[in-house]
C-alpha cells in the first residue's frame, strides 16, 4: 500500500508540475469551454422559456467536449519521452499509473468545470445558487465516470497512430448512459421537465461510476501488459 501511494503521488506530482509550467491542458480546455458557451448562447438562447430546454444539454456537451481535450492528452508526455514502456516494467505500477492519471484528469476537469458552470449559468440566465450543491454533485458524479472511461480508453489507444480519431469513437458510446443521466439530473434541477428527483439520477450515476472505476482499474493491468 505504501509503495502504491508513493508511486501514485510521484506521478501525480510530475503531471501537475508540468501543467503548472506549461498550462497547455487547463488553458486549452478553459478557452474552449468559454468559446463553446458563447457560441451556444448566441445560437440557442432566445427567451426565458427556452433556457430549461437547452441548458442541460449544452452544459453536458461542453463538459464532454472539454473532457475529451483532457483525456486525449493523458499519456502525451509518456509517449513523447518514450517512458511508458519503462513504467510498464516497474512491478505493480499498473494500478498506480491508472490512479495517478485518473486523479490528474479529474483535477483538470474540475478546474475547467469551475469556470464552465457559472459561465453557462450567467450566459443563459439560470440561477444555480439555490441548488449549487446539487449541481456540483451531479457534475462530480458524471465527471468521475467519464474520466475513468476516458483514462482507460486513452491507454488502450496510446500506441495507435489514429488514437485522436479513434478515442471519441470508442469513448462516446460507452459514456452515453452516464451522460443521459447527467442531462436528466440537470433538467430536474432546472425544473422544466418531469425528470424526477436529481438525486435519483445521481445515485444511478454513482452506481455507474463504481463499475467504471473498478473495471478501469482491473482492465488497465491488461493494457499495461500489452504495452510492455
């Protein structure tokens, strides 16, 4: 356990330190989410009656597109330096690498979502303060499952020359049930459709999160064996 924690923390610290120096992932995703929100606001916002219809879908489309930018770069540094194969040779490193990459991707997505949520709410005139805790819980549940799938999928395609093309083709169908639940939960909070309680959808998302994280952790070992 101590070795697992040491290895995980070392890789998390390495990735975060590199991001602090370059800022390429955070700057790209935040700029993309701002641009996407502005375009959607001009394209879809006509009056207050349309807000509840378009806001949940637009929020989650922005999350998915921004998240794709994050997970697609999960192993860029290791691929560029050629050290992924060396990591695969370290005993017991597979679980540490998966946990570290998952934590780093979650951190990046949390940062850009902290900008995206209030920006979307402001652009569409949605009051999120009364249900801010629920909004955060819904986003957190959806982000965890999406990131767990994205981290595993990115590792599966790390040595493929067409990985940037194949990643969304593989990842999006797997994430569809989770995203539908996220849209329904957000729609229930906006209150324009009979989607039931948002917490009912959060529980569904958390159940999928458990499956995705456990499956990702287990399958990542096979992926690392293939790299090795």
